[in-house]
């Protein structure tokens, strides 16, 4: 039985056509994957279904009735819940208040706090997250925990159709498994899900059928079991992607460009020591909350360091004594990509050109004035190299899709000319074709003699691009070993501290 039917849905924003004719059928009690590159129109389509945008043309039917929600409240009244890619929580409210926002239980006109806490606890129980308390404030939660709250808010609405836009982007595997279990329970109960993900293995694990969008139009649909990944990828990008990862030669020397000794930042980072060689890509794996990001931030001076020494060539610096490490490192060729591209990686209201050149304005300035034509030419060259979809260098970053924003953050580091690049989740929220371009850029950096340290939650990319790998577990960084000495199983065993050999190397207690 068909739950949702779309025919010829179109949507434009000024001269930009976001949707150029989408046909979509979602059946009752199925998980339907919506697949496509960044900028293909997936999020725009979900925003139309949830009442945020109104389509220009096209026909929509829900439960065999004409469907045209005037606003998100109208969509919710039909039984449609939307889990946004960018979290839409109220940080100053409690977890329970966020989960039941707009549907708070009341008694005689007063908020029923006991019923509020109980209902939130029931929804959270599926995720087995004791650290997320219904009475706790959302502002105090890490990013991954906030994602769980966002998902729980949708589930609390008892919906008929749930729109999930990259719901696992901030979750570790155990939470992903719990989410997938919840999705299967929903499907068995007759609830439908439209699921957006850039991970095809996730799509195959939890989805039944799929629709591919390219340039705002639906180009392929069917049952996932009948279509290989190669055909899906080809329909997404309009070309064959033979290999996700570039062919690379081993690092030519063991010359360390960066050495870190006994870095700690209590309580998140207890002990981290490593060498980063010229021309290599060093991967850092580990579970969310293991201290990976905190290690980078304490190295850069964005978090206070308890102990540690940083060595760059002939220069060294005590991490514990210096509070101006970021300036010291940047002056010596260190570039950094934050995992939080919107909060820290980009100035969203500025132009693409300003974002690309802001850490190297000297490349396009004369007598302390920015040469706008030169700035635009430099930016345009980088945009072409990484395939950024935009109207031009003068466009504001806020108008770009999430994946294209991530490319701009990468381009800024490339334009900066850094010789040592620290990347924290560089492909989070990025589509398959764009990932391949980012991997190619990382490989090119290493081939040119630059050094790359990459933190990632996605094991396939660590094994596909890295020369060596270390694992962060409970604030302790294991020794780095050649990638050929690791397997996905041994990485996971080390990350959870279940391998006695790996645990011993990492200084862990079994």
C-alpha cells in the first residue's frame, strides 16, 4: 500500500533550481533510502515534505489524499516527523523538554513534570544511554548525545512517516545499531521511514527500496537487493567512480615533521605521543568520547594541556606552559579542520572567497588591500579542483549544501599552504563523489611532501587512505603501526579495550 506519492515536484530559490522534477513512492511500513550527491536536492525535498518549504509545482499525496502542508505543524498533524541533518534542539531546555517539545503532557493546564520525565525515559530506553538524563540540560551534552535526543524527539511523536536526514553522522557504531533496531521496530509496526545517508553499507543494512536524485531530479529507483553499488554510484554522479581511494606510494622517508610527546589534557586526554612523517597520512581511530578530538584541540591550544611537548623541526614548545600554541603552530605551517564546520570551520555569512582566503589574505592583497579580482581567481581555481557546486566565489557559504560547505573548509587549508594538516572527520556529511575528491586531495597533499593527520570514525576511509594508524581509547593513544598490521577487527578490539595485546600497548587496564 502506497503511503506517500510525489509526481513532478519542483522547487527553485531565485535563479537556483533545487528540485527539477522528483517522482517518489514510499510504501506503508518500508524504509526508503533517498540517495544523491550533496546539492542533489535531498534535504530540500524533506523540507517540502515537513512543511518548511512549499513546492513550486508538482503533486503530492499522503494516505491517498492530496498533501500540501502550510507549515511544519500541519505536517506533524498528518503524522510526519523530521530529523534534521543540522540539530534543531533548544540547548537551554532539558532533554525531556526537547523530546516532548510542542507535545508536553499537561494536567489541569499545568505542565505534568512527572509524565514528561516518564515519557522521555521511555523513548530514551531504546538507546541505552544512562548519561542522557531526562532532567539534564541539552547544552551539557556532547554532539553525539544531542543527536540521540534529536532522534528521540521524532520517535516521541508516534509518527506515520519519519524523515531521517543523516541521522547517524555523529553516532558511534553501538548507537547506530540501536537506531537501526528502532527503525526495524518502526517498520514492523507499519511506520515508514525516508532515510538519507551517504554510507551505502548503512542503506543496504536498514533500507528496503531507494530513489536516487541527481541535479534535483529522480533518476533511478527500485529494490536495493536488485541493484549493485556501482549502478547506484553511477546514477548519483553521472559517471563511473572506479576507486574511492587514490593509488599512493609509501612515504619516502621517516623524517618527522611533527612530534608530540606525552601530551595530556585531563580528564579527556591522559597520554598521547606520536610522530608525523613527511609525506604520510596518519590515521587516528577510536570511539566517540575516546579523546580523539580533545587530543587535537589540546595540541592546538584550543583546550588547556596538562603536560606535553610539541616539536616542529628544530623548534619545540611546552604545551602545558604555552597558551598561544595555535598562533605558534600556524606560523610554522600547521593547518586544522574542525569537525564542527558550521560552528568553527566556516564564517557562514561571508562569501566563499573570504572563507577560502581568510587564513592567507597575503596571497591576494596589495599594500594591505585585498585585490578582489585576484581573490576571486584564486578561489575559482580551488572550487574547480574540488568540484564545489556554487554560483561563484562571491556567493555566501550559508547558501551551499552541507557537503559543499565541507569542501570549502578543506579548500581553505589547501589555500593556506600548510605543510602539516590536522583533519577531524574531514568527510562527515559528504556524498560518495565528493568523498573521492577529498581523498584525492589528501593523497595529493601527501604526495607533495605534506603530512596529514586524520581523525575519523569511518574505518573504510582510514584503511583506504592512511599509511599508519593509531587508536585512541579512554584518553590514551596507542603506538602507530603500518596500516597493513591492522584489521578492522583489531582496531575495534583496541578501541573498546578488549584485546589484551593492544590494550597493553596502549597502557590500558584490561
